[in-house]
């Protein structure tokens, strides 16, 4: 299991164990994390699983692909450096301890 910390906009923290092989979005969904809607179910066809990756993790994650970059244009207040779609981040042992912050709202 990989520990991921999801921080809601109001500061509420959820530290959850997510099985390797899932996505960060699936970890949120399976643990009832509010604020990640995932309307498209993880197909990278919307931006409702948008988060801000903690600064310490930005350079440690795989790069965004062009499809994710395009979808982030539709996210609420995207940050060019920290914004990611959680459906595009695979859970691996290398991201144990990942911290993501949820935006005020999803679009």
C-alpha cells in the first residue's frame, strides 16, 4: 500500500493507503474523499479530478502528457507548475507519501 495525503480546500487532511496499480483518483474515490468528482471515470476527458501537487512532489512525478495538459485548461484555477489530474497519476511505491491539495471547487 502507498500512503497518499489528500488535503481538502478547508485544510481537512485525509491520509489513506492506496494499492499500487490504481490511480490517485481511484484512491480518492475508493476512500470517499470529497472534492474529487471524477465525472469521466478516469478517461482524461474532463478536469473534475484536478488537484495541486505539493511543491515537494512536483518534480518527482512523471511528466504530464499532452492530453492531460489540454484537459487542465478546463480546470478551476489551474497552476502551470502544480496542477495535475489525479486520473493520470499511477500509484507506485515511488510516490509513497504524495501530498495533493484539492481546489476550492471542480468545474
